[in-house]
């Protein structure tokens, strides 16, 4: 179903413990672009993106790369009021974009095309335009995301592979993303710039595990929101369980980073900012405080420390999590257990089913103290929800 993404992983480094900075799209994408914990700017929930902005002194990724001489383009989902720092921009208003413009002609009778394909086209055109100079592209597909709408040609293909109707739509949306990734990689190859282009692939959160009904959804069909599969992980989107924050995480740079490498230490999506600056030979802008690490020395076996991060933190509306080595402390997602926390050893219990709090109260206490110290430095979010 995803031959191009699979090929990208085979030709680069696959991070088994790669994380998004949040379990929902807006804060997560903010973490990628700002290169730090988005809570520092008051953002921890999707509505916050409409109420706050990144301070001018903190340069987001495209701003930093533009200052280093890169042409910058942002195409797709951003969840913020403005495309800060991008020279070319094709994004959404308030996190919403139309999937199926090809079904609705405009005033002169033209069909606009399927959203995923439009985003790919913008990226491919940008590559062709700037292939002879340094460039940066933020290509952020909305798919797969509800409402579930796919191109008829892709849907027919997935139906033919014996997917049921709802899953066929979801699979067709994933196929469109994979086709887009393939077109981008093919353009890099044809322009003979793939060996000098660092490509990263990541998701903003895990599969949606909500239970919101949708009009017209047949009772015998699977839940319209629960379309993805978190496998052995627990939880999903909106939850700080592994299924909500551990995501596909790949980097490829032929001739510069190893081919077919599997990296198992915890990393976070805000690491891309620091890594891209290092790849570009650019300095961190003055006034910009990054939380991310440069991953290049770690994947090339040149790092002087064991892992990129000693601690990683997450905070949503009412829940939190901390990762330290193999250990994870997180809020318990169970009715009647609000405020409770559990300790898991992810090396032996990736599904987070066995609370080790009574066995290792010292680790639980230390991680809770670390979280409270980190959290105390964060402002109240723009939505008015306290971080601590």
C-alpha cells in the first residue's frame, strides 16, 4: 500500500522510537516548525493556534533557513494563522482545506483537483523551479484525516484488494499520500539532486481512536473515526499513550547518512529543525531557543553522548507524559482515575499494560519531579487551560 514510503525507509534511517510533540495536529505541527516544546508559546490544544503566535524573536524553521540562503516553501496543513517565514505558501484557513475540489467546478467550469495531489503538485513545481539553488519544503498532507474522502480511481483500486468500504476509503487516502511521496522523490532523482537533499518523513500524531458518529454512516460499518491501526501500542490520537504520540519517523540522505539503519533511542519531531540547520551549515538564529537535537551525529555513529535526549515531555489539556530511557511516566487513561499516573518499562511493555509504580517508586517520584520542574516553566495556554 505504501511502496514509496517503504522505499524511503529502506534507503534511509528508520527511528523506532520517534515521537510527535503532541497527540493532536495543531500543537504537533507547531513543535516541528518552531523546533521546541510548543507549550513555551502557550499552545497545547488545537484551538490555541487561532489565539497565539510565535514571538517575533523566535525564528521558525523556514525563517532560519531563508536567512541561510534557502528558498522556502510551505504547502499543506499548518494550523497557524500565518505561514511565517515562507516565500511561497499554499496552506489552509483555521486548519481546514477542501479535499475534493475535483467534484465541484469553479466559475469557469474547471475542476481544481484532489487536495493531496494539489499539495504534491506545488511541492514538485517548487523543486523544479529551485533545483539549482538550496531549498526547503514543508509538505504537510492533511490525509489521512476525516472527513473520509478519496479519489474514485484510488477507491476502486483498494476495493479490488478486498478492503471493505470504509477501510477502502482510508486506504485510498493513504495511497494518495504515498503516490505524492513517490512523485517528490522521483522529481529529486530526475533533477539529479537526490544525493544532496535530506528528506524527512513523519506523522503529526497516531491514529484517531475517538467515537464521534458521522451522518450517513451505516451501523454495520466500523467506527468512522477509528480507521487507522495502532498495532501493539495502546491509545491513539488525543492520548499521550504510545499509540497517540509514537509515529512513523524516517530520514534519508544518500551518501551522507547510513542506508537501511534502524535507530532505537527516543527522538522527537522538533529535532528536525536543529538537524536541518546542521545539514545546511547554518547557525541557530539569535533569540531562538531550540529543544531539538542534531540527529546526524547519532545516526552516523559520531555522537559523543549515548542518546539525543535524557528526558522528553508531553502535556495536553489534562494529561502529561515523561520519557526517560526505557521508562515512561504518564497519566492513566481510565474512567475514575483522573489525576493518577502510571510507570511503564517500554522495553518490556510497549503496550503500556503493566504499571511498575509499586516496583520502582523511586523512578516514578523522580520523573514526577522532573515533569513538575519542566511544567512550571511553561505559561498558561492560549485556551486558558493551565499547564500544571
